[in-house]
C-alpha cells in the first residue's frame, strides 16, 4: 500500500485529487494539508511514501516545502502539482528534490502514473516538458556560481516566503512561533544576503524566483 499526503490550499482540488487516488486499491491517502508550513510538519509526523504538493501554497511555496522535506524525510518521494509549464520552475523543483512535476491540465491518469513511477525510484515529467531541456538546465546550474538563495537558513527562507506574501513581522512571528524581534532579525539577515533593500525589492525577487506568482 502506497501512503500519500495531499497538499493544496483549494478544498475542491483536494476533493478531486483524493477521489482520483482513492480509486486505486493500492493507494492510501493518509492526510491533507492546506498550507506549506502545515505540509512540512505533517510529512515529518506521518512520513508518507509520496507527497503531492501544489507549487503555489500559502505559508511556504511548494518548492521550499520540497527542499525541506527532501532533506528531513528522505524516504518521502515528492510530486509537484502545478499550472505552470515554465521549465525554470521544473528545474527548481528537481534541484530541490522533487521526483516528479505534473501539470494541472494533464490527464487524470498522469498523476496516478507519476505516483507509481516515483515509488519505483524513477522521475516523471508531464508532457510537454522536455527531459533533455531540463537536464541541460541542471548542468548549467551546477556549473554556475553559488546562488545567494542557497546561503539562507531554513528559517530565513520561511520568513522570506511569508514576507513576500505581505505578512508583517508580528504576523510572521505568530505563524512561526518565534518572537517579533527574531522575525525582524531573520528578515534583516535575508535582505542583506540577497542584497535587497526595500519590500518592493523583496517582492520582485520573490516573483523572479518563483516564490510567489502573479495572479491571473
């Protein structure tokens, strides 16, 4: 039996995904999460074989959830579910530890196939994503200089995600169960490391990095 955790902030989407997965006799959906912080915590508690996570989640986005989970819970295979076919997102997902990237407009059986592929230790990308192009991106990225984003601590990444969504220091502190002063310190440190000076700079960086997306 393959245990699965679903993470998507849209209730109707989760219902549809659960119905699709529950139809498979060897799949067991053991939990659902509605934001990135909750997802990361639930994976550490439940240790599912597969995590299916939306790319754009409140709290932490799917890319950062993927990074944290892949480093903390090695046995969990991660499938990113996304409406974005941009290969830059796919590259970031693979670099952060995702095993599959499934587009939301794919056929329903693509997700089921992706679950089966990742549990067998293989990688899966929805058509029309090009494996050759992704491998080229990865080679170029590995040959490049150190990305300043990689110098951020896990907590600084969490603060960055929340700050980019418009939360102030007090709200960030509440969500992360830290003091307001600590939240402000983390924000100052990440701004310095990324050479950002204003909230506008931070939002532009987050958009460019794929931490947040423009609303359609």
